[in-house]
């Protein structure tokens, strides 16, 4: 066991745990269920994308030493590769995004220190530099949702649309009874019926695609309340560009951070 200290006192943590005392406090304060962020690797990966993007941006503008930024980036790459899935024990049912943000900060800092070969990284001062839980967690929600839609849902819809299109061509001469009010009505071909299913999916796909534009706006850089306090000028744009470059999706900084930090309409 190792000892860590915060403003409330000292606690013991397992030596093998990359998370720290703030994660332990969150585990105790929100011991509501067994549903932890370990079950939501998409959110963890999104947080890792954010931490790497912010570290590289902070290095680029001279706010973060290169050795610290590079250690953060390497630790994030390991998280993105699926390592340390058991290191995110905070409950998904909690007051805000602070718990998972600090959980990720501690994991990245402690693993980064191993990579750097010394106690160089601090979870708040370095991993969370130019950020707040209030802008990182909304950003993670947008990244996770957009990636899931682009990588999984939309390709699945396209595949099913093509299957229906093939079945339409194969069933043009199959006549069946059309039904209304649970009773037989007038004849319809099976191809016509299938075309309705296909069109339903195509319309749904168009609506999902339209919603992506809102998801591409990132709250990152708004910090605690949307003013961008403690983030360098231009950090929001540069960090969003870094996320876009890494994911291959057209993420951009939200033009109004006060809205981006509070609204979940997207």
C-alpha cells in the first residue's frame, strides 16, 4: 500500500493502482452502484484524446515542458489502446464530471511518471492544465457520441439499407396483402413493403447526420464557467484542431462556451 494526502487527510491506496486519492474519495462519496466508467471505454478513450490534445497544445504554446507533455501523450496512447481498463472505478452516477476527469488525470499522471522515470507529472498542474471538469466532460460526451455514430451506427445503417435494396430487387413479383387496422386491406408487393423500411432508415440516417454538426462543437477551452479563465488565448481552437486531426472528424471549438458547457441538446 502507498499513502496519499489531500485536504481531508491521509488515505492508503494499493501500490498497483494508477488512480489516486481523489478517485478513492469519489468511490466512497458515490458508492451508488457497480456501474463504473470501466464499463464505458468510449468515454475513457474520449478523455484520453482530450488529455493528449491538451498536453500537445500546451507544449506547442510553451506552457508545458516537452518531457512532461510527451509522457502525458504516451500514457494517453496506452489508454487509447485499451490498457488499464480496471483503473476507472468511479461511479457513473455522480454529481458531475469531476470524478472521472480527476480519475483520468491521476491515471495519466501516475503512469506518465513511470514513463518519465520520476515524479514529474501532477494530475492537476500538468494533466489538467488549461482545463476544467466543466469543459472536459461535455467535450468527452461529444467526442464519444460522434465517434460512435461515425464508426458504428452510420456504417451499420448503410449496410442494412443496401440489404433492403437487394431484397427489393428480389421480391418485386411477390404479392401479399397490405394491412390496415390489423386487417387485410389491398394488395402490395413485398418489394414495396421493404422499400418503406429502406426509406425509413434513409430518413433516420439523414437526421442522425444532421445532428452531427452540433456534436462537432467542443466545449474545451471554456474551463470552469465558459470564460476560458486560466486557458491561454487560442487554446480552445488549437486543442479542438488537435482532436480533429487525431480522430479524423471535423471537430471545432464551440463559438459560445457558456452554451457548450451547459446544454446537452446535441
